[in-house]
């Protein structure tokens, strides 16, 4: 009996010792991080360096350390850089390069993360960044002489000539420039491809060919600088990223196809046409791509211009007569904010200057200024049949495109600054900025 008691005693003692040993080996302490630099609220320039100097210590070991940049909402906005681990007590001393030209002025956080394999620690230091100044790099002009080819050209530095850059086979429906990706996009109609083109290297990024038939293949186009949205005659609407990969999908109303497109607070707004009767509707899509609602419309859209997060201006023509309408997305309603008739004739182009001010290119050779808050339409320029207009908000310049001519004006004074002519038919003009 005594021998049995001894066995139980030693077994219990062994279990107690083992329990305490296990407890000792449990690591519940995260590494400690202390910033030396940057100091709180220090200012840095984008395209420069942040000197990150900090100490990291742990009671057992350090397995991983990294440095990253977060915005004010603690979203990762730049590279996460791993740091070589040397010992349980180490110093970080690195130059964190802010080479993301798209970082805007504002508050950010340098974040250091350290791990001992079981516990993670995070330390943040608030800094302020000053963005890279936005500059106009190149003015691109889209032209053609026939439906067999579309040409992309540049305007030279002296604004005296149009210089050929690249040619795309097939016809033309729309085009755009992405400042973020420094790419051009061209979209055909019946025979032209939907193409992405890298401007820096003058080389193709992707190309999607149409199926050629008696009907158009591509019917609508929109670009928000990040993504392209293309509609087809079969009712299909696709969104593409800069590489040509599909990121969005929707379908027009049954029997309809979409033409003009825009987005309003994440909702796709589409002008849709009945393929048989040519009846028109304005259709709203949820951000998921499914149809939310639609309403009848009678005008031929020239341009959608987003006014605010729930209203979109719809500039166009009814039976050849220029009209201004406002689409209230929430109420699913089109109404006329300007209750008077515009000048006799059709609208050729429309341009948003700001949420309250819009320029209207009219077939009578006048460019009108429409101001929503004032309920007024006044003459801005006369003697210019503006088929397209663009506004350079950096230099406060207006670009006016006529059939074979591009002219620039000081927007505030409407004084003519430059003129360049071309023998080709000008389809559009695009302003490329450095970011």
C-alpha cells in the first residue's frame, strides 16, 4: 500500500512540475516598438523619403518586422517593406521611399508591425504629406479621314502643329485618357476594336475585337480614369480595368442597348434604346450590376454630367432642339431645371466646369454658359462651333474643338490663346496630366 501511495505522490509531483513548466514557456508578451523618427505630424513631400528610425524589443525573440504607410482611415496606400530581423533587441533605420505619385496631400500614418511568432505589435506615427504638383504633360487629338482608321496624335509644345503618334484600324465611337495609368483607350463602333494603349512606350496593352455585322458591335463608352465601361448592341455592358480584365457586368433592358453611360455615387446610369422602336429610357443599375429602376426619356443624349451624389445633368436634343434636363436618381425622375427654351438649333457638346457651371456648344456657333443656381444661360463665346470642349483646371484654360481646329482660351477672360489646324476630322481631344 505504501508503495502505491509513493507512486501516486511522484506522479502528482511530476504533473505539477510539468504544468508549471508549460506555463513558463507560454509567451503572452508582444514586442515593444518605440519611434525615434519621424516625429509626430512631421511633413514630407511625395516622391521623397521618410527616415524611419525605431527600436523593437521582445522578451524572447523577434520573427518579423515591417514598415508600411496608411491613410487617415488606416487603409494601406503604399508598399509594405519587410525589415531584416537581427535580435530580440534591434533598431530599424531605413529610408521609406514615397514613390507613389498618386498620394495626395493630407494626414497619413507610418506603421511598424513586429511579431515574435505568437504575438503581434503595431505602432503608428502620424505624418503629413504634400502631393506632387499636378502638371499638364501632353495634349492628344483623336482624328480620322475615313471610317477605316482612327489616328491618335499630339499637339506640339508650341501649339502650332499636330504630330502623328499612333494609328488604330477600324471606325470610331469614343476615346479617353487615363491619367492614373497613363494610357489611352479607343473604342470602335462597327469595325474598330476596344483598345488600351500604353502612352509612355507607344505600345498596346490590350485589344478586344468586335464581331462585324450589319449592326454596330460597341454602342456606348465611359471612362472614370480607373475603369472603362463598354456597352454592346446585344445589351451587354462590361467594365474593364487597365489591363483589359473584366471587373463589372450588367445587361440592358430586354430588347434595348445602351449608348451614353455615366456613374452617380456608384450607380451606373445608362441611356438605353429599343432596338426595334428606338424608344428611349434612362436606366439605373445597382453597384452590383443589377437593374434598379428606369424611366422614359424623349431626348437624344449628347452628354451626361454628374452634378452631385444623386443628380445627373442630361444635355441633349429633342427633335433637333437643344434641351437641359436633370435626372434625380433617387426619385427616378427627369425634369427641366431651366424652364425656358434654348436658342433654336441643336446641342453639339457639353462640359462641366464645376457642380454649378456648364458650357454648352451650340450648332449656331455660340458657346453658352449655364449656371444652375442662377437659372441662367448666357453667351460665353461666339463664332465657334464646338463639337468638343475640355477644361484644364490646372492652368484654367478652355480647349474648344471644331471640325478641323483646336483653340485654347483663358477660361476667366475668354481671351484666345492658341490655335492649331489639321486637315483631318477631329473626333476628340484629351489632356494628359502627370497623375
